[in-house]
C-alpha cells in the first residue's frame, strides 16, 4: 500500500476531474488523479461551447489538461479504481487494479468522483461509422450544427417527446423513430408532435445507417421494413448509466428526480468529504459545466483543508 496520505484523490480524468485536479495542484495540495478508459465524448468531432476551446478535439482538450495538472505538481495514474471506502473520519482508501493487475491502495483526506456516465447507444449496423460526426446524443452540444437540416430522433416515451421538441430550436425537419417501443408516449404527445410537423415512425426498427463514409455524413436510415428515411443527422435519447458504482460503495444519496448523484452547492455529496463533478451530477452534461463543477469542488476542498489557525 502507498503510505502517502493525499489531500485529495480525484477519480476520473475528464473535464470535471482534470479541472478539479488542476485547481487542487495550484492550491499546492497533494492530489492524485486516476485516469481510466475513454471519455464519453471520445467519438465527437469537436467539443462545442467551451469558451476559448470551441471545436477542440476531446482528446486534445484532455491531453492539454493532463499536461497542465502534472506541470503544477499533480500526479496522474492510469488505472481502474475498483473500490473506495471510508477508513476513518477524513480518511478514505482507494483501491485500483485486480485480476491480472496487481492491486494497489492509496489513502486521501478527500475524494472527488468524476467517473461520468455511459450512453446507451443504438444497436444497428453503421452506428459507429457516423457517431460523433452526424449521429449525436446531446442537442446542447451539437444542435447548432444541424440547423435547417433533416434530423431523425431515436428514442421512446415522454422524455423523447420533449427531446424532439427541443430540437426545433435548430430545425423543423424532424422525424421521431421509436423502434417499436413508444414507452409512455401518449396520443396527446403524438398529436402535439404532429401539430408541430414532426413525422412519427412507430412500426419499424432501425437496422442500418448509411451515407458518405469518408466524411462521416449520414444520409439514410434503413428499417426492417419499408423505405429508408433520407436524413442528414440522427440524435438518440436511449438513456445513460453510471460508468462506475463507486458512489454506491460510499453510500452517496441519489437525486430524487434524475437518479444521479446528489450534490450541494459546494459539489459535496451526502457523504462528508466526498465530492462529485461532471455528468455524474444532476446538472447540464456539458464539458464546460463539468469543468466548472470540478473547479468548484476543488475550491471548497481547499477551504476545508486550510489549517485552523488560518481560518476566520
């Protein structure tokens, strides 16, 4: 076991985790960050709406972030955290590895969870060929790029009805596809959508996406029956799941409305000393918001860990 007691261990090295790590390092705290797997937006052709970094590749943004953290004295380890536990008041233990990889344990006074979410994605041929370029999951991130274009929306239920109407911010050429599963969508919802000019396809299932492979430009959606749908982009709304169960291991409370990890206005969870930032929390799932939440968590941890003689 590593004998160092870190001031904070950050689990997750996306925009939220790296932003927290950078601020903690600049506060001259001992910070260790775990980096594992690809970020949620790894397939995106660019991060949008991040002031000063608009359209930057996700990989480039995170590479810059890792360099900035280490340049300020932060330590980043590539590894998978499998366990987090409270050892004592203001003392947590993080374990990484397992299986073929030797387990290692690290201790810290504070924890930041920035492990993010995984999107539930369409199960059809051609999805990965267009994902991130003309197939998307986030209107806030990529809606502007489809302004005036023909857009298909894949999803089910009342939530997707709202999702589809949100897309009207950028285009009125919309087709909602339920893949034979309407969920809790009602006849009133259907009437509302059709009144807005939205076509609804409920009796067919998507089998294949096709288009200009070289430019990753979607052109057609094929079904298990009937003619293909001509379109320029597809947005899907099939739900998400946490990328890890570490918040559950620690007993963090979930938000009653959205089921994500509840945080207060300092980004602290219901477990004292454990903070969360990024897509794991109930707020907007934008890279710039995740970065802001990470910075907020770091600022409050710095205040908490300030020696008593320097506190008012």
